[in-house]
């Protein structure tokens, strides 16, 4: 600990962690943010797949919103008409 405190405190994490190619740096907060985005995406996709959610429920609202937003083919076909 007195010779190289960084290695003492972080050595295990440094050995078992590689910086993903898409990022210039990587740390615990990057991992937390990635895990959070993955959890949110799972919630959205589950809601979008639930066609039996009660009308007006949060699940129905976010499911419909996500499904519509992810339908790029329909958006391209509609063009500027909705605007």
C-alpha cells in the first residue's frame, strides 16, 4: 500500500476490466450508466411487447410510445405528413 497505492486500491479492478473500444476511458460510473441503459431498454421492450396492458396504464403508454418511436419504416413512409 505504501509503494503503489493506486495498484493497492484498484489493482483487482484494473486486471479484470478492459476498456470497451467505443470509449476513451472507462470507470465504475460508465459501467453503471451502461447497466442503467440496458435495464431501461428491457423495461421499454417488455412494455412494447405487452399488447394486453390495460388502456391508459403506464405500461400501455410507454409500450405504445416505444413501439411507435422504433417503427422507422412507418416514419419514413409517412414523411413530413404528421408534421
